[in-house]
C-alpha cells in the first residue's frame, strides 16, 4: 500500500480560510510554518498586548460559534505580512498584520462584519515566539486520512468537504481509520520524520461548510453514531525537520 500526501494546508489566522501549499519545510518541534500564527479575540477579551501565549479555542472568534467567518477568503503574504480578505470574490480589507496600523485596519473590518457577535471591537493577536494558537497546546502537525472522511460520508449520506477538519496534511492510499493504529509510532513524511501522538477529537466547528459558511451537518453526532467516537485525524510531532510536498510518500517505521 502506497500512502501519499494529497494536499497540504496552513491556516495563518485561526478560524479563517485554508491556504494550499505545494511544499513546505517542517522544523523539529514546531508546527507547520505560519500555521495558526494569528487569531482574533472578541471585544470583551482581557488580552493585553499584541502577542499572547497559548490560549484555549474558546478565547477566540472561530467557526465553533461564528460560522460566517467561513464566508471570507483570506491570504497571508509571508514576505510583507499582509492579510488580504475577500468576500464573494471581491476585496473587502487588507493590512500588514505585523504592524499596529495594519492590525487596526483588519480589526475595524471584523468589528463591522461580525456585528454584535464580535462583542465589541475584536483584537488581532499574534502568538508569542515558539507558540502556536492551535487547539492543541503543543506544536504539532495534523494528519487527516481522506478514506476516513469518505467512510464518514457513508454514515451521513452527504458529501463532506475534507476542509471541515482543517487538517495540515491530507493523505491518500490508506484504509479508513488505519491512522488510529499509528499512535506513538514514528513515520517518515517526505524528508521529515514525525511521531504520531494522539487522535484528534472534533467539535461543532466541523458542522460548518467551509465554502458556504452554513452550519448544515452535525458531524460530531454522526461520528459518535457511526463509529462510537468523535475523532477524525491524528496529531504528529516533528522529530526531524525536512521538506514535504504533495505526492510525497508516508512510510511507517518497521
């Protein structure tokens, strides 16, 4: 059986759209570069300063409670620090979110766009060095088996966009749920070596269609009903850095 990388994604701003990558360099002990580097806190947040330590997902505006965020398409430019936002294919906001002025421009947009759900003016924050604002406190890469997503479709009776699970690496060539047998096992992914650490428990954010922004499925309920758990995908910690690319193979340690 040949296991290969079908897609690679990062999410520079927590809760906003995925960005596809053809290749990326993983670093020992770190998450995918730029992944969940930024986030938006509600106006009622007591966050002080523009950089923050890890905080739980309930501290931020996210798809769990704010599905209209999925109606936006965003792109982060690493070289300039610029976040560009589109709605319905039309540009609606842009700013260098590594600067005070640029963050303010984006905050003003979200205050208007989110309305009362923002609970005041949101604050755009950045993770402290060597911190990720992922749901998982430790720096990990998330792996999703496309065959497991397909098997879940059998239970739901509806097509499921794999991006509902906001994974970093999507894998082809596996049996459904085979990834759950990898816990504590080393794997080689492209030129990098990782250790699978745990299954990923899912929440109501997966109910939101990433294309339409509609809350149209209850995948947590369907997972429980069909499989007796609410997990999809696994986390893996990078043990040895290296380049990974779409089409690269995943190999399990003997």
